[in-house]
C-alpha cells in the first residue's frame, strides 16, 4: 500500500526510517524526532520520557555518531529530509 505524503512525514514514519537507514534504537529515533520535529529541549525530552538528562545526553551522542553529524542543525536537516 502506498503512503500519502502526510503519512510519510508523520513522527512515527520518520522514526522508523531513522531506525532502518541509520541503525538508531527506538529510543534514539524517538528522541531525534522529539528534538528535531517537535522542537523540544533535551531537558524537556528527559522529563517527557521519564529519564535522566544524562540518559538523553548519552543518546544524543550516540545519535550524532550513528548519523555522522556534528551539530544539532545538521541532525535537524537530516531528520526533516528522512
């Protein structure tokens, strides 16, 4: 079944593509979407997900490594294109 353009841009679809294309874990992909699509801060993400800020920072570091980006703007660009 073909997906509509809106479905392809949905947060869950973006997270799925990040998992498939970049090998992100579910938690990392969901965090990337929260940061880049929802505009949440790391602190907001930690509170929303019920984890420590240290966990979020470790996941961000892992996301940057797996996606080969160095800055938040690069990650946002990658996520929005994915």
